[in-house]
C-alpha cells in the first residue's frame, strides 16, 4: 500500500483511492476510508479534494493519460497503414478496458465539464487520435469521404461497445467462433473498415 510522504499527500491519496477502487469498487470509496488507509486525519484529504467526486476526477484523469499512452505505443509500431492503425488503436482500447474495468467506470461517469475542464480535455485525447487516423485515411483515399467526426464517433461507439461487453460478459458472446478477444476485435474492426473504405463504394 502507498505510504504517505511529507509534501506528497495528494498523490498518495490518489494512489490509495485507485487501490480501493480496484479492490472494493466505486460505491464504497470515501474520503474517510482513504484517509484511514493513508494514516492521516479524516480532514487531511480536504486540503486537496473538495469531495469524493474530486478524487474520482483525479483517478479518471490518470486513466485517460494511461489510455492515451497505450494507444500511442500501439500505433507507433504499425507504420502508416490506416487499417493497421485502426486495429492497433482498437486493440489497445479494449485491452486497457479489460485490464482496468473500474477505471473505465470512473472515466466515463457524468461530470460537470465547466467544473473540471482538464478532465474534458483529457477525455478527448483518445477520440482525437482516432479522428486524426480517420482524416488521414480520407486524405489518402483509403476511407470514404464525408463527415470525419461522424465516422470517428461511429468507430469509437463500436470499439467502446466491444470493451463494455467484454467487461460485463465475454467477447465470445458477440463472436462465439473466435478464440480470443483480439480475434473478435480484429474481425469487427476489419468488417467496419471494409464498410467505410473507399473501394467499398466504388
């Protein structure tokens, strides 16, 4: 368990909150319990967080940062091929969701955008990365023309749906003939890519 070091209480509290989120879930998380785990007074967390929601926002920010890092790392190894980039991003997204289901729950809670502008910005990073791939595909002729934002959100909706189903059930519930989550993701992304690729409308 993370230990409190003078001058680093905020990070310690976030680390402990993340641990509790993973082991006990979002509903039992409280500032009092976090303080107890950190070995500080019940009032100490309020020096950094106004309430439980503020702690959840800090966890969500870290989650989006980690997700963006994993997506960038996955895309970096596949080169400029648009299909391969979409596959890499989709695999990274679903893999992250399965490995961090409680983070995903916190990341996609409804928060006040005006109150937490940094979270709004962070939450758009992965979606913006997908948008740049779609726009690149439209520019080089590998994807259909049209509203790039609509295409992007259609892909995101499918990938996020796969992730949500994989967390709640098993990916095999969608495609029973596939042996792994990776196989199911590849099959569905390839099917969507073929539908939105330029040659499909030729």
